[in-house]
C-alpha cells in the first residue's frame, strides 16, 4: 500500500512516497498535503497552503519541472488509487531521459513528457520548454476549472503559472511551489 508523507519548502524540498501497511491511501480521510513555507508577500499564486485534500472537484493539471515531480507524483498516485475516474493531466519537463525520475512509471502511463536539452533516439514527443502553446495543447480548457499544481525550479514555476493565467485559468485554482533561488 502506498502512504504519503510530503513536506515542501521554498528553500529545500523533501518528499517521500513510501510503503505502509496501515492507514495511508486506504483511509478515506487521508489528505495528500503539501505544506509550504509562507510565500513572500509579492508571490501572486500562493494564497493558501499548497494542498491536495479532495478528488471530486473536476480535473487535475499537474505540471512538474525536474524533481518538482516528486510531490506531484504522490498526488497522481493518490488519484489513481482513490479516484481513477477523475481526469488528470501530468506534464513533466526534464532535461533529458537520464534526468527523468520515475521514468518507467511515467513512460508506462499517460504522462506528457517534454525533454528540454537531450531527447532519446527516435523521440517524437515534445522537445522544448513548457510554454503557452504546449500548455494550450495538453491542459484541460479553463472552462473546466482544473485544479492546477505547479512544482519545480523557481523560473519554471513562475513562467508556467503566468502562462496558465494568460490562457484564462483562474488564479485561485493555481497552486505553486518552488525550490532553488527565489530571486534578488
């Protein structure tokens, strides 16, 4: 059985998906929670904790840059186990195939992959950074009000969140968490 323990901080990301014999995802009250440090006052997207506590409110859009995939993969696994009928789009941006964590699981599933620096031989998928055009092609339309979770390096998170807003996604439905430098 998969249990979830996640702690995400702006300055350092720690996340663990591990096996457990009791509770965890089989517990109907179990929330998959990401608890970030408070965002700086200038942060336009982090208005409440980065939290995933329910599955029944429309589609999910999970957008991961590099190791930002770890907490989002926990959310996706929880969704698959507890509510497989809830639509979900998982878009993962990695530098290359050697940098792709959970590679076998992602390739076997329906994740959308984009390699930004190096593509595997014969690759016919996306080979660029996540931009408005790519988001428009893979994300549920804003009218469906997907709950968007963006996690990765600071620049990735800022660009992706702003592009989601530019495409018409509601700012309150975009939850962000970053790691690495925050500017200045």
